[in-house]
């Protein structure tokens, strides 16, 4: 039975559609794999022709259809051929495509979902309450125990994997929103992720929040009141975890292979080193969802959209990880819609 991967095209005024179609053209190796591009049909086909990819996108009607590449637009409006960067119509369509892909996964029609970049500011301006795709998918699937993991390798195949204890928050709110329970949850999800990735050691290191991990309370109490208790609780459950450690040194040791995953306390604490190591290869994987969801670790890049020069490497990595995880999870889609 073929496996199906959905790719939500994201904001069509950005580079999402370009990197998605380019990735399909270079990384579709098995005849057992089927792809459904979730987005505007006219835009997808026009872009395919302009890029000279010869994917032969077919209309998606049923899961036993003949072919490899399909396109499906669950958004009720057809988008104009030309839209300004961050246009409200494009933002609303992008959210609809992500939701439709997630719902298809929840119905077991798709084995996994890869989401191309959206623009948070454009979505909010379009009148939609939106924090991020991770939060949207968590709410849609009624799954509160989720976390973002970003992972990637450099040109020498050295990996860095980072799970975030908080995601899209203003820095001034991080301390008050962090809890011991949340940190414990992310540690547990990081260990589960190691199992799915075939990393039996599953050794986790946890960052402190403050400089020098708080200096014993001299630079903040969060390490004493929240992070250390979370680490001890995880250790008592048999998890191989250490911390809190000073983030300025921890990432060096993780990068050289001492740890399999770093749990970072806030967005930029984890993503800055990850993107330094693997900017073009990084992947965002949402841990804890009842389905597989990955995405490239970059934004809409309006400044180069439509120029044909976007690098699809991160999207290729996101697709490859999604397929790898379908094998690890043993998931199967239904055969009919």
C-alpha cells in the first residue's frame, strides 16, 4: 500500500511553494511514496512550469489514484495570479491549508504532514488569532503535551538537536510561563524523539534560563525552583538527563556529541546555535502530536520570492525526516477519502 505525504504550501507570496516543488523534484525516490501538495492549484501548476520541474501534478481525488504527485486546494477561494508579499488572501489560505492537512492526518488519510513557511505577522493582520503553526496544530488535535524540536547537521554530519521548553513568547514572559511540569514534559518528549530517531542512548542536557545557570541563585531562582526539580524528577523515572547547565558552554558539548538532545528554555536560546550549525539543513519537528509533522526551519523570505533562487535543502530534509518517522511510527493511511 503506498504511503501518502501532504505538503501544505504555506504563504504563496513567499518561497514555500518554490522550495516544496523543488524538493519533490530532487527527493522522490520510491514508487511507494505519494505526495499531495495542499495549495492553490493554479499557483502550483504555474510555478511547476516556470521552474521546469515536470512533476505532472494531478488533481487529488482519491488515495488509490494513479500517479505520484497531486495537488489539492481545500480553500474555497482561487487566489489571484499576482499578490503582494504578505497579502491577506495568501495568509488566510496558508492557514486553511495547514488545517486541512492536519485534519487529513487525524483522519488517517495522510501518513505525515510537511508544512511550508507562513508569516505570523501577515496572518494576524488578516484577522486570524495565530501564535505559530506548532500551537495551531496542538490546539487542532487537542494535544497539550507538545514541543518544538529543531534538528540539523553540518557539512561534517555533526548533529545538533534542540527541544524548546517555551516557543513563541516575548522574552519578558518566558520566566512566568515556564513551569516544572512543562520542562518535565519536554524532557520526556525529547527522549521519545531519540527512540524514533534510532538514538538508543537518549542522553539529554537541560539549559539553565539565566547566565551561568543562575550562579546558585545569584542571577535568578528559576534553576532552583523549576529546572532542577524537573531534571531530578526525570532522573527518578530513569531518564538519562543532566542540568541545568550554562547554555553558553552546553551547546559546545552537545555539538561535539556528548548529548543527543538539548532542552532549551526559550526560542532563541535554542535556535540561534541550531541555525548557526545547520541553517540550510535544519528541520522543525513537532513532538507529541498524534501525527507526524515537520517543516523547514526558515521563513517566507519575501525578498527572494519569485526569483527561482530559493534553496530547498531544508525542505528536502523535512520531507526525508517525515518519511523516516513514518517507518519508525509504523503509521498507515486509509485507502479512501
